[in-house]
């Protein structure tokens, strides 16, 4: 039996990221030192998903296959010494979902090649992974361009004596974003009590649901911004901005085993108050100039909410590595932000970010000192398409045309907190409940 020197799969133009409906082509290259007899040379293209109930376990509890096609490149013959090439081409179905890699499951795509040799000889196989990116056009989501607003009211209680109420109102500029866009978040707090509130925390949260006989929910805090508290009897406003890092798109359409959801969560440490705004992460940005047709839905799709969690921690430590910066707060105009009635509205200073740019750090992060606003940062914009398997996962190599594959220029935000919670898990309430369940006087 001749020695096999090379057995490799090369994709046309070194392209590794594809859209559903595209064709994928390439060449199987085989180099042998001496003649090699074979019964068949085949190539297979496959896409599938596997989900487990245990962390980083590839013994899948549930699986589904999106497509699997096999071509016979050669039937019973002999490979001549030297280089041998066999071209192939497959058509990717329109229904193939976006690639994803998480701690409890994966959506993977690969091309595999096989050399079947005569009896008692060694068979050979090789494979090459590629990635799917199914575009999610946010303009197709009803009411996506409208602001999202939620309000809750909480009572201060000291030694079982009610000392007043607090109103927490949160507003986002729209309901959908793409990587690199800025989320504009406005929070209004009316403290109608004699006690000061604790710090306020705004978070961008990702929830991934893995569906087997036992559903597993995985939560990850993508970015956090912390603001100071509000003194008793004061009305205050907090305006912050968060840059959306490269993230898997919402939903993962086409996959029935893995679902991805995102939220903007704003919470107070004392009294414990929580407001959740569901948002969508897509690949095509919202275009405010497009004509809109009235939504026939009574309300947006139900979106899950974070389960009750302990009070927000103190200011998280910021990773010293390279992370995506948070956009600084917009400068306020003089005389702006006056509250209703005779109570003046103050501006809440920001204490800390989990997204930070080393070249544009805040001059002061003391809660009692004024925050100096640095120059406004432009959202990061990589030269090539942004693609991310999952937050914290390795970003794949990407290449267009005849260029040599290079890693995509998509820095990831390292979350200050990462926890995985398995079943049983509190079922998520509806969007309306997330906005009004705590609104009691």
C-alpha cells in the first residue's frame, strides 16, 4: 500500500462563511508517494445540531439534521503517484440555521472526504468545518423601530413601616440592533421617600435555551453599566449607551433545539426593583425611512425575563484585556431634564462600565465626583462582515475572494459575570408582565 502524503479539503476562494441557499464548492486533494488502490472516493456535506443536558458534553441528548449530501468522486481505481485532485459542489438549503457553539449545544457544518480501500487496507478520511450566517432583517420584525418602555413602582419599607414609594421608568430608543450599533438607554427614577436608593445597574443579557426532555437555560451578562443612587425626595435621570458587540442573532431561525433571546435589564439595589426590555439582535439594521405596515399582532412576541436574582453586586472589575468600548453618555444641554411639578430632575453619574476603552477612561469614577465625559467614540467597524459563533467562543477565520484567510476583526466583550442554571427553572413571563407585574402602588 502506498504512503498517503496529503489528504485535504480546500474550499473555493478559501471561503468559510456562507449564507443559506448558496452553493459550496471546493477540491479534495490527495498526494501519494506510490500508487494506491481504492474502492471509492466520496465527499459528504452535512449540517446538524446537537444538545446536551451537561456542560461541554458531546454525547447529545437531542439531535437534528438539516441536510446531508454525498457525492462519489471516483469508483474503484488507482491513485497515481503525486498530486490528485477531485472537484465537488453542493447546494446549501435555504432553511439552514446560523452556526452556533454554546456550553450545552452546537449547530455545526462540515465537509468530509473518504477513501475506501480494499479489504485489510487502511481507510482514510478528513474533514473541514465551515460556518453558516443566516441574515436576520430587523425591518421584518413588527414595531422594531419604536421605543420600548417599561415602568415599575416599589415601596420602601423599614422595620415593617412603609416610608414611601419609588418609580422606575426605562426607555430604549428602539427594539432591535446589530453588532456595532449603540443602544441608547434612558432611566427615570422618582424617589418619593426619605431614604436614598442603592446604585442602579443596566445590563445587556443573553439567554440561550437548550431544548431536550429537560430544558436548560443559560444566562450570560454581555455588558454592564453602573450608576449612582438617588437621594430621598429627588427625581433623577440616567442616560447611558452600550455598544452591541458581535453576538449570535436572536432566535436562530431554522433550529428547533436552541433559542437565543436578549434583554436590557435595569435594576436597583435598594429597594429591589427590576425592569426588563426584550430586544432583538439581527444582521440587517433598522431603517427608519422604510414604510411600515400596521402590525396585526396585539403585542410583541413574548420574551423571557431574568428570574429573581440577588441584588446587583458592587462595581465589577474590568478586564485588562482588549474589549469593546462602551459609548460615553451624550452631553446634556443646559437647562434640560426638568422633572414634573416642583421637583428638579438631577442627572445620575455613571460609576463603572464592563466595556471600556483604555485610551478614553473617565477622569473620575467616584460616586460623589462629577463624571467628565470624554470624546464620543465611533462604534467599532471591522472591514469584513461581522460573524460570531457565541459570546466568549473563538471567532472563525474569514476570507473573501482570493485573500488568505485571517481572523475576523471582532473583539468580544468579556462578561463580568457568567452563570449557568439548569432545570428546573422559573418559566419566563410575557412581555406585558415584565413591564407591569411590579407596577403596584
